[in-house]
C-alpha cells in the first residue's frame, strides 16, 4: 500500500486581499519525486515554505510525515531543505559547513559519503567563494542531506546553472531517489521536471490547474501529433493519393496525425508502394510545449 508522506488539503495563504496560495490540494507518496511547476509568482515557494514550517498558513490542512509543520518542533530533524538562492559563509569550506550542520542537527551521517554522493570530495577544503555555481548548489544539496532526511525540499536547485552543471545536479537527485528519499522539487525548467518527476502539479496565480504524471498532462493537453518524413515529391504525391493531410517544409514533410497509431499505418503505406525516403520521426509535444500554452512563457533564469 502506498504511503503518503505529505498531504495538503484546501491550503490557503492570504496577504490582505491577495491569495498567494488559493485553495490547493495534493499529496506526495514515499519515495517519489513530486514537482511543483509554475511561472514567477505562482505560489510555489510559499507552498514549500508552509510545508517546511517556515511560514504559517491562513487556512487548510497540512500534514508532513503525519505532523503539522506549523506546530511540530521535531519535524525539522526529518527534513532536508535546499532554499532558493542558496548561499553560505564565503570563507567556509564544504567540510566545515557539513560539520557545522552535523553538530547543529545532532546527526551521525558519514560526511565523506555525502561529499562523494554530490561529487565534492576533491573540493572539501575549498572556500565557498572560490567554488563554481554548480559546486555551490552541490554543497547546498549536501547540507540538505546531513541529517539523512526522509523528505527533501529542493527549491529551484538548478536555477542559473549552465547545462552541464544542471545535469550534474540531476544525477544527484536521481541518486537520492534511488536511496528511497521523497523529494519535493520546485522548478521552472520543464525539461527538468519531465526527466526527474514521477508526478507534477502546475500552479498559476496560486491555484493548481492540473496535476498528474508528465505523460498524463501532455496526453490531456497536447495538440495533434505529427509524423516528420524526409522525402521527395514522390512521397508527397503518394500521401496526397492516400488522402493524408501534410505540409512540406523544405526537405521535410509534416503529416498531421489524428491518432499516434496512424504513424505506423502511413509508414507501412509508403513501404508497400516502395516510396523512397531517407528517414522519419514522430513529433509529440513536450511538457514544456503544453505548459507554455496553459500558462505562458517562463524567462530562462526567472525564479519565484
């Protein structure tokens, strides 16, 4: 039976006449990566801070490991937190930072093992200010792991990083998931959520407008699929004869599909007629394509 580690029911956070979080409900299961997606100001960080016990809610019910984070004093020892825009004391080294957290949290974790997991073993004695952006984020992840937490809250963990550093952080998150950790990830990188998350919830203006697996959301909201064929006029003529609707874009032919199963039918149709074409590919919208249509564009380095 699936164990629920976070339960949110009718959560509201108001500031005067503004509902930053507007009556949202969701749950997170043990061992899964759950991602909150949304543009700047959607309410992602406010929601996470309520779950962490950093911010009080206006109304609704919240349970983290069956405890109310607003009232529990012991819950913090079971959570790992990487806040947005993580920073640390400039002249402190990773080893010093980890030792400080270990003492504060009364943890018994092997710090060398944590450094190895985040690939910072060779930077253990490097001052924080001399580390790269990716290495600083890795240190933030390492610190969130010091108390061997049951749940990790990772708020925009790869914001502002270059693609290589971002992928290094993704590998760490995959390692944590493999160890059975439950992870709440907020991000504005849709590729990141599609790759890492078991389920996602899309937030906009304080509300959750859809949730499910990335594939389920794409299936519900995607526009027609397309079969892209690289072929000559003969292919175009055969498609016309077969009654298929298509558009030519240079050397490529884009065939609109009513169903994804039609792709096999079309390719078989062309093979049977010995049509000459170099290659073909099936193009389906990504989570990012669907997201943009639902809530609009996100700036590359925008974060809440």
